[in-house]
C-alpha cells in the first residue's frame, strides 16, 4: 500500500495566475487576484505529487482536511509555486506541511491531511451512493 512513503519527502506544483484561477472566476471574491480555493488546490496538488509516485499500483490518496492561511495577494501573470512536505504517517493517514509562494512573497501556509485508499474500492463506495438516493 504505502510503497516508499517516508516522512520528509517533498513535492511541488506551480501555476501562473490567469483569468481562470482568480477570486472572481472562482466566485470567492470580487478582485482579479489568485483565489484562495485555487491556492488550496495547488497545495493539494503538491501533496499529491509528493505521495502519489510512492504508492503501489491501485492506490491513491484523497484529501480529507486542509487548514491554510492566505497571507498575500498575487496578481494575474505571476507564477505561484506550492510545496508539500510529508510530516507524519499514521497508518493510512498522511499529514503534510504546505506552503505557497509567488515570485515575491510567501502567500500561504498550512497543514493538509490525506488518506491512502485503494482506488477501485473508493470509487465503488462513492458510486454506490447513487443506488441509495
């Protein structure tokens, strides 16, 4: 299941702020700067890039909790890079320290929790909800 997961492994993900990832586009604000939900997704993607390649075939991780602070605004045209470091492994639970920086400032910090799941079983449980509705 966990493959080569070890505390201390790191990953990152980057994006350039554009019209599609602003607060206006996400509906999370009224200004054309990098949206907090977009920053959260970028942080999650950094965590995925850290853990995903280390898992055995047929396993993935799913996000279950994110606690972040958005510290500074980033305008359209500027690159943002999120980093994730695996801080704790508790069975299937993974805890990551996440940060985001634009080309000038630290713009976000926080913690992100993910769980290791078997992909086919996870999808089956999710789609079985249709039968219960």
